[in-house]
C-alpha cells in the first residue's frame, strides 16, 4: 500500500521539481507542496492500514474460532465495500461450519453411547483390516485389554481364532456392498458360538477411516438351550417308546391267545408294570413342567422339619422293609422352624428316600436326619439341613454335577429296571431352588451317598418342641 501511495505521489513531485528547476514556480512553493503532499500521503496510508489491520484481525479471530471448533464471535463487518461483504460471507460460512461441527460431535457422542450400550461386540476396521474402533463387549469377546489402544492393529491378528479369521477374510473379499453373515463356533480365547455379520461402510471418498463394520452376537446360551431342548425331546421319546413297545407287544400276544395261564399272568404283570412306569413318568413330567413354568406356586408355612422327615419316612418305611434296608430317623428336637411348602418338601424327601433305598443293597441302611445350619457365606442365613445318607453303591465323582439334569442317570438300564424316571433329582433341585435353599450331593463309590437339602429358617423361628427321633 505504501508503494502504491508512493507511486501516486512521485510523478507530481517530479513535475514540481522540474518546474522549480526551470524557475517557473518558486522553490518555496514547491517545497511547501511536497511537504503537504508527503504528510497527506502518510496520513491516508496510516488510516487505510489501520482499517486493513482491524479487518485482518477479524478474519484471524474467525480462523482461530474454527480451529477450536467454536462458533466465531459476531464482530459486525462494515459492509459498505466489497471487502466488508466478503467478510460477512466468511462469517456466515464459518457459522455454518461451526454448526456442522457441533452436530457431527453430537452424532459422534450418540454413536459412542450406542456402541457402549450394545451387548453385541462391534469392530470397525479400515480398508487394510486395521482396527478403527472396538467396543467393550468386543474387547471381552476377544480377551483384549479393556483400555489398551488397538487402533491401527490388524484385526485378524487380534482375534486369533482361525474360523473368525476365515470369516473376516470372506466378508472383506466379497465386495459388492452386501452383508456377510455366519454362525461361527469359536475356540479361541474360549469355546463359544457367535452369530457374526460383516458389512462394508458406505464412504464418499476412498481415503482412510472406517471401511468394514463387524458385529458379533454371543449365542452360546441360545445354542445350549437348543441342544438341551433337542436332548430332552430325544430322551423323552426314548423313555416313552420303551414301555409303549412292551405294552404293545405283550397286549398283542395276549390278544392272539396264550395257552398257559401262568404265562398270561406274567405278561399281564409286565403290562401293569410298564403302565405304572409310564404313569410315573407322566406324573414327574407334569410336576417338572409345572415347576419350571411357575404353575406350582409354593404354599409357604412355618414348618417343623421333624414332621416333614417323619411323614416321608412313614411313607417309605414299607418299601425299605421290602428291600431289606434299615431306615432310622435322627432329628433333634430343638431345630428352628423352616419356611416351606409341606407337600413340596414331602415330595423332595420321598424322592431322596426312594433313590437311597433303590440304590442301597439289602442289609444296608438309609439314615434320615436334620440339623440346624447356616447357609454358606456371605449370606450365612439360618436354616435347617435335611439329610438322607445311605450305605449304597455310591456315585462316580464325574457324574455328580450332572445328576440334577433331566433324564441323567449313572446307569440308564439299572435306573429303568428299578422303576426310575431320571427326573427325580431334577424335581428336587427345582423345589429346593423355589424355597431359596440349596442341594448338595456327596458320594463315595461302594460306600454310599449323602444328599443334603438346606432350607431357610422361618423369620419368626422358635426352637421346635418336637422330639421327632425314631428308628425303623
Ligand atoms: P432316577 O429316577 O433314575 O432315580 P433321579 O433323578 O432321581 O432319577 O436320579 C438320577 C440318577 O442319580 C439315578 O439314575 C442314579 O444313577 C443316581 N442316584 C441318585 N441317588 C442315588 C443314590 N442315593 N445312590 C446312588 N445313585 C443315585
């Protein structure tokens, strides 16, 4: 700007100097004109420079606000000239950019909140398979550190499981913008079933950033339910088919006619036995299904544990006598009352006694007892243990954790021969759980089995006055 002013000032100055040299104008006038011209040029240069400096400052302020992703301060520009109007446009554009940045930040916060709230594992990778984003469930699923920064690391290397690596390779190779889905049985870092899907991210430019989104849903539990249901149906079919074919076969033979009355009676006996077995199976199935579906709500009362044991022992006494098994009852008189459903607890004790008598050889004994006991810490609630302890054949340690599964038996043929349904302990477990109690099975092969049921004490528990000790 100074150069422009100088360029405008120098030609008239030269003309004045030439006029002074030819003595057309007096030197004094020339000097006065030159000084006045220089002062006017300097003054106007300064004024223009100040205006420009303030405009530059305003533009700087707008740029600084944009750098900080903030809306620019609204310094009103002088819009009388082109520069002022350009400033106004810049300010409006900066406002629009600031709004856009704010809405993008909001969208990012929402997106992050959604990712955090998802139970599915989400992994976003770049075009070369490098991690762009991992949510917390993904870190858990692939046993990664909860707070390490994995951005830029190769996802295939991080996930380690070959089946998952193969899925990622297939999804990224497919191209064409479609979603690739599959159910994968992972082995690493832990066995689990996942439903996986991988989809390309639609992008405006081919530059870096997100290229693929992978979502993994843990369906291990679902698979296990499916397997349990399929096993249950298979077991049930098997359990029903065996007595039915016997019924069918013997009935057919009898219809065709059996000459020997003794044989006919024996066949009828088998038919009766199998019919009873079917009926027991159906009764147990109904009990279990009602318990599982909550159709058998407990009728809770404050109960004397001694009475519960005595009632069950009385019912089973005859069966024990027939099998040649001793059935002593040992119940102290000062037990706290328990909070329970009399009929359901009776069902528990009868099932346990039935098992103990069935699996104890002639000459052995089954002791029914009770004692006050607190539950395991940290709850340590007061309660009573109802114990059935036999001197029978015992149960292999490996089978104990599975005994309460429906239809699980240590020796299937033997259980059937003894009239078992394979549902007794499953029913026991359900009833005990409904009472808020616990079930413990301890056993040693060829030495015997002890089943302990812990039931919480009644709130207003008073020591029981019953002296329910007897033997048989
Ligand atoms: P079951 O009708 O076959 O007795 P349960 O569910 O009551 O079915 O028991 C499951 C399995 O647990 C039995 O088949 C048996 O193998 C084993 N079992 C239960 N109680 C005893 C016991 N007191 N002694 C030995 N084995 C037992």
